């Protein structure tokens, strides 16, 4: 691999780790597409998995007191239950409409959370109209 | 937020992981809508990722395997991740609720747009 590719991977890793440590989320979202510019998809995915796992070991210790263990267990149990359902759906559905639906749901949920005024206004207009 | 909704949010996250490889957005949106504090959101997400990525790593090791070259590349990149982690953690501790909301908004916007772009790329590849 060329030195410029290594520099790109290292810079992406640093910025994505900074975002994840500051906000709790974002490493895979940022690193996965950018890693693909430098390495093939299987290696990019495995790099994201290994580096994220390693990153947790340095970021988590300072936040241990803020973790709600019961909530974490319920989320993890739910995720374990949802994973096989998702795998079944993955086999039997077209990935393009699924991705479109997920993208739209993320953006719509974001709008619902970030622009409550806009949502309330739309609701008022709907009721009055 | 309630135990039933916690389980449902986790299940949606599991489904999203399998379908589009993104575990974070459903849990982040759920915690934000539930009014969790920025520190609780960060801590819960990071610990959730630690569990799910560690499990995924073990699954990869036991099934498809991880080549030595990938371990080597990861070994080179991990110090940069640690550096990012050491810089980002105190930044996150100092983020106010408003700044955290802006960061979460930016990350979720990227996640949503990236998912739509990936769908568009898939569609374009099919029509070629």
C-alpha cells in the first residue's frame, strides 16, 4: 500500500475516533466509506470492527459511572433478538428500497427530534386544513 | 423510555445492523427522543458499541477469519484511534447540551445521507 493511502487511513481513523469519543457515535459512519477509498470492502469492515473495539477500551473507563446497566442490558438483549430477524430480512428483501427506507427514517426521526417546532406546525396545519 | 421500549430500540438496532451495518442511529435517536442527558447518551452508546463490536469481532474470528495483514493494518491504525479518543473524550465532557445536540444532528444527517447515497450507488450499478 502506498504511503498516501496509509496517511489517509490514519487521518480518517483519528478524526472518526475523535468524533466517536466526543459524541458516542460516528466512527463507523465516517470511517467505513472513507476506508473503502484505500482498501477493499472486507478489509475495511474488519478494520472498523477491530479499531472500534480497541477504541472502546480507552474511551469507556472515564464514562463508567454514567452507564445505566439495566438500559444497556435491555438494549443488548433487544439487539441480539433483532439481529437474526434482520439477517432473515436481508436475505429476502431488495437492499436498495431497504436502504432508502432506513435513510429516510433516520432523517425523519432527526427532524422529529431536532425541529419539534416544525413538526408541531405541520400538525397544526394538518388539523386546521 | 420504558423497559419494553428499550428492548424494542435494541431490536431495531439489531435489525438495522444486519440490514445496513449501522447499529448506532436507532439507539441514538431513541435516547435523544427519551430526553437522556448527553453524558448518559455517550456512555450508553459507547458501552453498547463495545459489546456489539466485540461480539462481531469474535464472530469474524470464529467464522471467516481475519488475515494477518488486516491485524497488522489495525495495529498501525489503533494508535491514531487512541489519539483521537484521548482528544475527543475531554471535548465530549465539556460539550454543553446544545453543542451535543448539534454534533448528534450532524452525525445522524451524515448517517442518513450516507445510507441514501449507498442506495443510489447500488441502483446506478444495477442500471449500468
